[in-house]
């Protein structure tokens, strides 16, 4: 019943017919609100689609022949493609706002880097002195 109705809008009469069919098959929930029936229909349609996809994967369908396009339409498509490469749009440059805290954080990071570089240069000097002593 749902396969026959697939793709059609569901009206009140169709809902009543589906509801009665559900009652016949399930033998219960005779006074279910229509929203429950709508949910059931959605789930049933999802199941039908998934079964259709599984069958479609199993069947290796021949590739569809390419659609024919009229020459005038093909020319207009080619023109649009050719013009698309010539369009340049400049994006507005973002406005950068530096607040005091941000600048202080940068300054702190820079001073940390300087102190690390000083320590490394001192260690390098010490290593050079040791190398000179060992050479002598």
C-alpha cells in the first residue's frame, strides 16, 4: 500500500486508510493519533528506501547514456565557463584591532624568547670554551 502511495502527498483520507491497514496487520492501537501513523509511515518509507538501495547495489545497472545537449545550450555553457575565469573579486581586508592586553601578551612572549636565546648563547659559549680546552 505504501509503495503504491509513494511520492504522493498524504491526505486525511489516505491517513485513515493507512491507519485501518495498520490496525488490520498489527491487531492493536486502533485509536492511535495520526501523528503516530505519520511516524510509522516515515519509518516504513525509510526501510523501503534502504531496501531499494541494497537491491540497487546488488544489481549492477548499466551506465546511463549521456544526456544530449543542444548546440546552443552547449555554447552558452562554454561561454559561462570561459567568463568564470576572468572574474576577480577583491575581498575586503579585515580590520585588525590591537588591544592593550594582546600587545602586552606579545611583549611578554618576545621577552621570554629573548631570555631563552640568551641562555642558549651562554651555554654555547661554555661549550666552545670546553672544546678549546680539550684541543689544547
